[in-house]
C-alpha cells in the first residue's frame, strides 16, 4: 500500500510527501505499480488529505513541528473543519469554506482517476489518524454549524461524499477500502469525541456505498489522547465492527502484530485481514518468518537453490534432467 498520497499540494503531511494531483506525478507511481506486478503482487494506494496536520516537518529532518515557507511549507494555507490546531506547536488551520470543500472533492476525483490509470489494484480512503476526514467526523475537532457539522450524519457527510465519488470513478470490480480510527482515545476527557460505537454506526452507513473493506486503526486526532497499546491492541475494535457487519464487508486489524501465530489467531477469531506495516521495515523477509512461526514450508525461488545441485524446486529439477538427457544447452 502506497500510504498517505495527497490529493492536493496543501494536503501533504510534509513537503517531502507523495501526491497525485498532477498527471506528471503518475509516471513514478506507474513504475512502482509495474514492479509490484512483475513480482506477482497486487498493490494499493491510500488517498489522503492531512487537514490540520499538514505542513509539518518530516520526522527524519527535524523534531520541530511546523514546516515554514523557507523549507517549502505552507503554514498559512493549512485547512481543517474548524480553526482549531492539533497542538499549539502545529499550524493554525483555516476553517474550510463550502468552496474549499468543493475544491477538495474535485481534486479527489482527479486523484482517483489518476490512481486507476496508474494501474493500482486497490484504492483506500484515509479517514483516520487525525487527518482531514477523521477531523471532520469527530465532535472533538469539528465545531461547524452547517451541514458538515453538528449531528453524526452531518459530521460524516464529507467522508460519505468522498467515498461515493471514489467508488463512482473506479472500475466496478476494483476493491475500495476505507481506513478509520475506531476511537479518539479521549474517554478520560469531559468533551465529546469519536468512540467505537460511532465506528460501528459509521461502518453500517458507509458499507452500502460500495466499500469492500473497513481498515480499523485508532487515535491520532487529539494531542490529549491516552492510547492503551500492546500486542494486537486495536483488534477488539475491528472485532466489534466485524461482529456487527458480518459478511457485508471485510474488516482488517492493524497495530503491533509481530508474529505469525498472532496474525493467524486474529484471522481464526473472525477477522478477514491482518495488516502489517512497520514489521516489514524491520524484517523484509517477514512472510518467511511468519511461515516459520506457523510451521508452513515456503518453496524458495529456483535461483536460490541453484548453487546446491539444482535443489530449487520440482519444476526446475525436471527441466535440468530433460536438458541433460538431450544434451542441450541449459536454460537460466
């Protein structure tokens, strides 16, 4: 999954982030798609707008929060549902106007069309981690008084519109995912916030719009969050969604999934997908590691066994034997 790909320049989290608001941005992404397909893999793209968490500094460059104009940031053009910053050290957003919302929707459609033309197999709508759509659905961050604020239906309106626009501009057989933060982790606060009950209700509302998978994460919307982390700590949220939705939509869990047995247990408990990210950065051979955890034999590629007497697999052995018998030049 190509993560957090912005649909507009001001929707990037940092100046270094990937985007898909121009046709010229397609070619580099096409090369990534073609490489994934050459390896027999499917690949998806997560479309996003960072909202009030935009124009920040890439974490590997500085511990500061705001990306100033001097480093190609846009702190004066950050947008949100309301004029409330994520933190006092973050950019202060402008409340989006109706025109801003219309511009966002047009840009989103353009990015969807480009993603399809790039050849991606899946598109995911990013409605999590405090970025724009998440900040719209949560009462902790959306203080609007128009049709995009107030009631649950109004606060979720923009995400539903984005999902409908995404689905209508994709091939019918192309899967559509929606990532959501199941809770703001603000139950200790006196003000209202997004909770697991809201997520279950949201899943019921958004699934009929053509969503194929609900990708359940959590948090990221408020600096006062108190996350109760641990192995598979977000799985109970995904299970709550799955228990309600059943076979109407696939449901995935993510977060602190570190071994094959744990991932397999989550699937056996009824979830459809176990999503892993950081562990692949730590261990690119994670699939093999998970297979070893579960006692599953992985057949290696032919070239890996080439130096050990052709022990690369049955098909390879048969080919070598036939060539030896006929006295023909071997194939590599």
